[in-house]
C-alpha cells in the first residue's frame, strides 16, 4: 500500500515539472490550486 502512495507522489512531481502553457491565451503563468492547474491570465482550467 505504501508503494502506491509513493508512486502517486512521483507522478505528481513529474506533472509539476512540465512547462505548462495555456491553450487559450498562450500564457505560461500557470498556477496549481485546489488540485487543478489554471491560467492566471485568463482563468482557464487545464487538464
């Protein structure tokens, strides 16, 4: 069970390390809050 928890943490870190860009406005100013990534410029929630 502990292994599954560690695996998820590693996947989360890998996702956060990616350079994200908003598909709507092209901004790279992306924030993470409430378990979602969103664009600070236009507010679009990213996958």
